[in-house]
């Protein structure tokens, strides 16, 4: 059978091939995973389409009315129609701020995971493939960083950026600083995993063959070795997405993340926390629940993916 | 054993020097120390004089040497924001953080260990599944959210426990303040300690469960059953004993994490500890405090790692033969 014919045969069956795969089977067999995937998808879509589905635009000062500030949820006695989950101190609709806030949380989460992955995978590949002193230096740095919790590293990078940029400029670049500080705190796990897999792969015959025909090291690393170590990287990335979202929320809650003018979920919880004692619980509890559901759903997905891709557990 | 200890010690000193270098670079090159110390009306001559007096014109390696020398004597300079020696500030906050961290570690161990043993022995019961589901929620819920929820339930709604501060403290020996001896101090400690310890508790529980499941499958347990020993003797005398090595290690290593994570808990509960001091320093770009905190945490981590490494070798003879290894 020639290649051309085989491609033709499989082309229409991509969907059915996915549906018949082992991975999809294990996915379908786990109701919790299906539910978490659905929840994750709904939340991501809701964040993506926030401008269209949010009942109000919380960042349009013209639409805000200070008379509407701190209204309780709609179903309570003092609730007002149109504000399903109540309003915050500036009269912003809580449901709308959550939808918009989730955009920032997810964007920072995804971006920092991509950064950590790119950095970690590249360094891991180089460390494993080149070896020698390069390997030693990279892995030593990783070891030192691993002794500190990620949140501390992120706080420190944030503090340095704050000092270097000055208060005004800092406000403008804060999202990038967050991505950078979270991304730089999480690269170690990727580097270690990839390095370990590369050390195994590098001795296999296909790498030797690729070397024999004179391919450049970078080509072998990224085109031949990388695809074979991608499974564990995906698992780490999924679990790290939940961690990154939580870290961003934590930094914002601590007051070193995104400012109240463009709030993420963490900032919303921080704002609402001030009103907890005066009885306005909805300002902080609803963003909190959203964050918890998002993190839990992504975590469950990551757990499933880890078990599904690990042949030892089957 | 001695060679191993010395090798580990050299590594630890190396790590500390690297961290000291980072903290020095932070201190020296992020922001200008002179500008932070003087007012606007200082003349350029006075600035130059101060620069000379502070030794900022010396070669960088001389300055680094001086920095390390001073740090070894707990001299971290003067806070830009609060205008007091950093060492005094940290010393006044240290007891609060250490007390909170220790109580949470004890809580995590006392609750996590039995839960882990139970779920390991009876993995299929409803209660075990409930514990596991709870532990997953515990991992997914951010620390600060747990704190807020606890405050909402136990302080705002039920009014049982205070939501911020340390309550009344007693001074012991002139420098150590403790809240463990007063009623309000103890009740103030409960919520922060649970918040901080919850994550470690789930971690210990999952670890003990995993180890128990592993150990219960081994041949010597089967043999013990064949000998007709009581379940109690097998479960606790044989199985649990062998799961304790990794548990001790991880718990030891987690003490460092607890101290670092107390930043979050201290913020939620306005607990007057080191973490809150560090966070305010980050917000105000108070570099001397940041540098000192970084060094202190690194020191604690290194010391804990060192002790755990030695304990590990002392407890597990296999590592002694294997050499440095892990």
C-alpha cells in the first residue's frame, strides 16, 4: 500500500478515529471527567464571549449608577431585577465582573503555562541532549529554585519588576509581569521531566540514525525527540494551568497582581473581602466559588489525563 | 556518614551563597540605596559623600563580601519605609510566624496521619471516598479562599472565633511573644492554623494512604498474616512503621513551605508575622526587608533540608550504601 492511498483512506475518519481511541474511551468511561471537561469548556466559553453574554458592561462608567452599589443578589428580599448576583461597591454587576474577571484569570493562566512550558521544555531538551557542564548548570539552577515555593519566587519577581518599572509604568505592564513571574516559577517541573525522558530517548536507534544522516542537533531535538516526550509535558501543563490560575488569584488577592480597574477573579475576591464583615458576602463569595469550580474542574481533568496516559496504572 | 554530611554541607553553603548573591544584587542594583536614604534637598556633594561612606564606590566583589559579612551578623541595614533596622523588625515578627507555622504543622500531622491510615486500610468505604474527595477540594481551593470561607462561617455568621490579629500575647524572656498562654491568643490561633495546615494535611493524608497501600501488598505483610498475628499488630506495628520514613521526610521539608505560605494566611487574618512584613515590603519596594526575608527563608530551607537529609541516611541504611544519590 502506498502512502497516498493510506492517507486517503484515513482522511474522512479523523473524528471516528478520535472517538475510537483508547484515550476517548477512558474519557467516556469516567463521568467525573466528562463533567469537569464540560464545566471547563462552559467557563472558558463564558469568559471568551463575556462582552456578548454579560448583562452589563462593568467597565463603562456611564452605565454605572452609584445608587446601585452593594445590592444583594436578585433572589433575596432587597434584590433588584437585572442584577442576578448583586452588585459591588461601585455599583458594578457581580455576574458581569466575574465573567470579565475570568478572562484575565484564564489569559494570565494560559500565557504563563505556555511560557513555563516553552522555557522548561527547551532547557530540559538542551540539558538532556547536550549533557556535560550545560546539563549540570541548568539542573543546579532548577534544584535551587525547587527548594523555594513557587509563590515566593513569583512574589520576588513581582517585587523586582515593581522596583525597576516605577509605580506608573508598573500599572501598565502588570499583566506581563504576572505572566513572567508565574511562568518563571513553574518551568522546573517541565525541565526535569523532559530531561529525564530525553536521556532515555537519546540512546534509541532513531536518534542515532538521525545523527548518522547528518541532521543538526537542534533539528533532532525539536523534530524527533520532542514529539516522543510530549505526553508527560501535556499532563504537567494541565495540572499547572490550575496552579497558575490559583497563583494569579493569590497574587492579585495579596495586592500585587492586577489592579481593581481591570479585576481578575483574585482582585474581585480582594475587593469583596473588605465588605465581608458588613454583611455584603456576595461581593466576595461568588467570585470565590467561580475560582474554586474552575480550579477543581481543571485539576480533575489533569488527574484523569495523568492516569489515562500512564500505562502503568491501566 | 561523615563524608556524606560534609558533602551536603558544602552544597548547602553553595546554595546559600547563590541566594546571598541574588539578594545582594537586589539590594545594590534595584533602585538606588542613596536616593532611598536622603531627602530631595540633599546636595550632590552630600550624596557623593554618603555614597563614599556607604562604600558604594568600592569594587562590586568587595561590596558583596561586606554584604555577606554583615548578613552573617544579622545586619541587614535599615528599612527604607519604616526607618528601623531590618533585623529588629524581623526579630519582632518572627515569634508570631513560627508559632503559627508550628501549630499548623502539628495540626496537619495529627489529623492527616489518622485519615491517611484509615483510607489506606479501608480504601473502599464511603468515609474513605469522602476523605479523598475532600482532599482534592482542599488541593483545588486556594489558601486565601479557605481562610475567607472560614472567616465567613466562624467569625461573621457564627461569631465563635476572632477573624484577625493574635489576641493578647505574653512576653517570655524579654523577646519572645506568645499567644499560646492566653484565651484570646489561643482562639485567635485556631482559624489561621487550620487555614495554613489544611493543604499540608491533605498532602500527608494522600502520602500515608499511598504508602500504606503499597506496604500492605508486600510479602512480609502477607507472611505476618500467615503467622496469625493480629490485624492491629500488622497494621500498626509492621505496616505503619514502614510508611513513616517518607512521611517524616516530607513533613520536615513541608515546614519550610508552611513558613513561606504563611505570607498568604497572615494577609487574610492580618496576623502580625514575617510574611505580612515581607508582603508590605514588596508593595512598598522596601528592598532591605525583601533581601533579608529571602536570605532568612533560604537559610531555614537549607537547614531543614540538611537535617532531613541526615535523618534520612540515619533511618534508611540503603541510602548509606548508595552514597549521595537523592
